[in-house]
């Protein structure tokens, strides 16, 4: 019996040990399961928070767009109602003005007829003179009336023209708002379609956005930049940069806009975190691959180009570039090392505006240089003109001296030409013409003065001889 008791106690002890061991293993398994569940719950919570943030962001953006569209619709409706009120008021005023003008014209015709009848009676009674006087009086009465009618008609037409212009301006503004509203909707649809389209569609859409940025920068197409320029390399292959921006001193900047955004569209469309991670990696890889492709094209080395050592790679969607840069913080540095600078619409517009400012200063500098050149030429011409003018003055002075000498021989001194000619005439010659009397008198006076001077000089000599 004692042995049986020991056996029972041993069996109970073994069972108890087995139960304690199994309980420990079960507890450890439960703890592991709890830990795994906690990790899974934390992961799901993070994913839920991310999805909530995305939903809130999309909701905010959707609300903003709805608010903007609703505001545009309200503004368009308000402008349409205002235009309708203006049109109604203008039509009423135009009708009233027309009726007033009609009454005035009828009154004018009636008065004219009455005055004409009165004039006819006066003509019959008083005769032509009285008729003329009354006609003048009639004109004095009718003329101010006619002038007032013309002035009133001019004011009516001016008022109607102003209202027509205001209505046209208002209609133009309404049309602009409608077009802007339509453009916002079309841009949203075009962005969605472009991101979902093939690479060619995305490239065309990127070129369109690039063209808009270029137009907004202030640069002029065909002068400061050119689009789709074909350049043949020395090996016979062709290079076709999307845009070549001209810089002063015959230098250029090349811009490319053919980056693919298919992976970015897939990233934005999916809600699965694992899929997002895969598409984000594909997006970053797509951007890097395009950087490599641009580096291999070596647009800087195209014949005839003196391009800068950097090619601008244009990404038309700003968030796509920001997302890639956040995922790979070395993206910009690695691209610059390959002589490629990645730009978004905002950064490209800032760069192009700087280039436009440089061109403005360059044009001003060229104009200043041209002005200096013209001023130098003008000064040289002025110096030559002054020299020629001095030469002309000297020649005029010489001509005056020659004239005085010749005129002196003609009329001055004893035996001057005029006096000798008059003596010949006094001998009996009858010429067809005569010298002016005052010229002859001057010549005679000069001769008499010359004789008197000779007599004065001869008088002292005669006294000495005596």
C-alpha cells in the first residue's frame, strides 16, 4: 500500500510538473501573440492615420476647388444679373430719349412750318425788305433751337454709346470669368489625363506647361528662346532640345521636359502602403533614369551651341518633384554632378525671370553704348560743322573786303569809275539806262572831298615856294 501511495504521489508530481511546464509555454506563446498583435495594431494605426491625412488633404483640396468654382459661379451669376439690369435700364432710357427727341423734332417741324407761314404773310404784306428782316429774325429764333436739338441728340448718342461700351466691357469680363472657370476645369482634367496617359502624352503636356512658363517669364519667343530646334551632330545624329534659351554674349541654356510621371500617378492612385512604397521607388528611379538619359545626350556639346554646363530638366508637376526629393535627399546633388539641374514650374519661372532681367539690362546697356556711339558721331559732326562755319565766316569776311575794295574803286576817290562814266554821258552820249542818282551823288561827293584834300596838301607847299 505504501508503494502504491508513493507511486500515486510520483504520478501526481509528474503531472503537476508537466502542467506547470505546459502553462509556462502557453503563457510565452500568448505573450508573443500579444506582441505581434500590438505591432500589427500599431502598423494598422499608422496606416489609418496616413490614410486619414490623405483623405483630409484631398477633402480640403476638393473643398477649396468647390469653393472656388462656387465663388466663380456666384460671381458670374451676379455679373449676369447686373448686366441684365443695366441692359433693361439702358433700353428704357434709350426709348425715353428717343421719344423726347421725336417730340422735339416734331415741335421743331411745327414751329418751322408756322414761322414759314408767318414769313409768307409778311412777304405778301410788307415786301422784300421786310421779308428779309423777318427771315433773319426767324433764323435767330430757329438756330438756337436747332443747336439745342443737336446738342441733346449728341448727348443721347453719347450716353447710349457709353452704356453700350459698359455693357460690352461687362460682357467681356463675364466671358473672361467663364473662360477662366472652364480653363480651371480643363486643366484639372488635362492633368489627370496626362498623368494617366502614355509617355508621349505626358511629354506633350509637359511641353505645354513649359510653354506657359516661358510666356509668363517675359521672354520673347524667337528672340530670347526657341522651341524644338534640330541640331545635327558631327557623327550625323540629330539632337532636338525642347527649348533653347538665349543668354547675353551668345550663350544658351537647354531645357528638357520629357520626364515620365506614370509611377507618380500610380503612387497617387493607390491606397495600399506597400504599393505606395513600390510606386514611390519606381518614381524616383524614373527621375534618375531621365537624368542619366539627359547626361548621355550631352546637349552642351551640340555643334553651334555655347550652352552652359548644366541642362535644365523640367518636371511639370511640383508635388512630383517634391516627393522624389523627399524620398531621395541626394537626388539634386547627384543630378548636378551629372550636369543636370532638376527644376519645377516655380523654380524655372524664377530662373527665367532672372534671365529676362539680365536681357533687359543687356538691352539697356546696348542702347546706352549705341547712344554713346551716336553722341560721339554727333560731336564729331558738330566739330566739323564748327570748322566749316569758321571757314565760311573767313570767306565771307574776305568777300566783304573784296566787295568794299571794289565798291571803293567804283565810287570813291578822284577819278572814280562812276564819275568818269557820268562825264562820258555828259559829253552827249544818250544811254538807255542811267545810274541811280544817290550812287552818282556819293561818287561826286567823294571826288570833291578828294580834290579838297589835294588842295590842302598843296597849299603849304605853295607858301614855302613863295
